[in-house]
C-alpha cells in the first residue's frame, strides 16, 4: 500500500472511532442527541483549552466552510449514533461504509477531484455488499438503511468541506466549529427527552468525547493532507474491529450471506487501494 502521513493518521482515526462505537453500544438507554450533546461539550473544552494554550485564533478565517462543516458533522453524528444503538455493531459499521463512497462522489463536485472510471465499479461492489448484509440480517429494517445513508451523505459533505479548507486552518480550529454549532442545537433538542446519566454513564460519555475528539483530529489531518479518494476508503478497515468487538463483547453473530456481504464491501476497498497505487506508480514513471 502507498504509505504517507495521511494514511497513518486515517488508520489511527479508524481505531479510535472503533473503540468509540463500542462505548456507544453500552449506552442504549441514552438518546443519540443527548450523547452528541455531551460529546460536543467535551470537544469544546478540549479544543478551546489547546487552542488557547498555543495562542491559536479560535475563529479561523474560512467561516463559511467551517460553519457548513459543523452543521453537516452534527447531523451525521446524530444519525450515526442512532444507527449504532439500534442494530448489531458490524452491521451498523458496514452500512456506514457508504460514507467514503459519498465522500468520493461529492468530492467530484465540491473539490473537483477526479475519480477513475474503474473506481466506480469498486464502489458498486462495496455497495452491493452492504445491500447483501441488509437483506440477510433480519435485525436490520429499511429505516436503518435510510438512517445510514443520511449519516453517510452528511459525513461525505463534512469531509469535503474539510478538504475545501485544506491546510488554511489549524485542525483544532476545524474541530472547534463542530461543538460550537452542535452544542446549542443538541442541548435544546435534548431537553425534550432528557435521560439523566447515572454512575458509569458519566465515565462512558466523557470517554466518548475524548475518543471522538482524538479520532476527529487525526481524520481531519488525514483529509487535509491526502486525496479524498485515497484515505476515505481506509475507513472500511473498521469492519475488522467491528467483527471482533461485536463477537467478543456483544456476542453478535451473522449468517453466511451477511459475512459474504461484509467481505464484498471490504473487497471493494482493497481493489480500490490497489488501483490507486497502480495509478500513482504509473503517473510517477510517466513524469
């Protein structure tokens, strides 16, 4: 695999997000909007503290793209947490594999990055695998697929807005705009169905905030320094963690066809990475 800092940062982000997924599954009694609110509070505290320490301007200069990134990230995370709480871990992660696909597709319009014709076939292969999982897992309802698609579209928008900003803003400034936009909206929405956290809920909620802040930082660095079509697909590797955590922690099992669907989704990623490497080598030789 072609190696770079962008790839390394994405791999770190995938691991931290995978651990976060487990924690979300441990909070089925707390509404997703409320979890996002607590995640935003932790993120705001960490971001402001670090930015103040290094004397970095909180507000940045690309206000339009920063605010759009904040809103799209908020809607994506609410839907993401809702899906994670509702269905088995590996199934949820597999459905959310649509995110890199929408990131790449939207990237052709927002940041004008080229997607090779063969890559569309690999995306289709991964999407077919996701549909196979949905079709052979009776625990997944059509509404779950709709939620997953919605989360993936907003996620794709968020990462394209990050790519639009590129390195013009500090990663923590980009991340800071997420809680800045999210906290007021989720705070108000949570009051309509507030569930008071108790005992270990507090530890898990704070841990979710810290893990997502760390993962978001590395993911932001990755998207700033690498092409979307390359690093976005590395998120598919989270299926390995989902299989393991789901089986050993939550005793989740699947049908043969569901496993086949997951493998097809991963195969689409592997083939896409192989193709990207081939293109990079060819272009470097031609120069």
